[in-house]
C-alpha cells in the first residue's frame, strides 16, 4: 500500500494489471495454429502473473516481414505490456514465452526477442476510463 503525496489516502498496489501480449513472427500460420498459440499464450501469461485470464489480451501477427542477425530465418518479437509489470518476473516470463514460441512455432529462443513494458495506470484505459 502507498500514500500518494499529499493525499493521506491509502491505495492498494495491484501488480501487473491488464496484461497485453503481442506476438509477431515472419512465419505463415494457419488459423488453427494461431488459435492454439493465442489460447496457450493467454493461459501462460495469466498463470505467470497470477491474474485471471479474463483480464489478459493476446494478439498474433503472422507472416510479418522480419529480419534478425542478417537472416530472414524464422524469428519472433514479443511485447508484454501491463500496469505495474514487476521486473523480478521478467526473467521467468522470458523463459516461459521463449519456450512457448519454440514449442508451438519451432523458433529457437536465440531468434526471439521479448520486450517488457510497464505502463502507468493513467496511461491504460478500459471500459471508457483509466486505472
């Protein structure tokens, strides 16, 4: 709990609220493969962040022109954004997300970048309001 400066009010700190994972890859994927990756990634993020899956959003962009390390071999770029994403969880999240990509897309973890972004509450909107 924190006291915002000058308010005297207590606020409950919520860790990693409203996670959003975007997966980009240069691989073409069938609709069935996309649905499988989306479902599996949504469950993984919810479990790793101890959040109900009701608040997790996942998107996938397949067949995206991409190049990494001078090669256009299979590659993936992931962005995980959330309010209050704790830095202490990023190593484990990176391991789990790279394993998911390797298992479902066959892309080596050495060809996967994962970017973690923590978003201030006032910069995340939902249901016509912000947090």
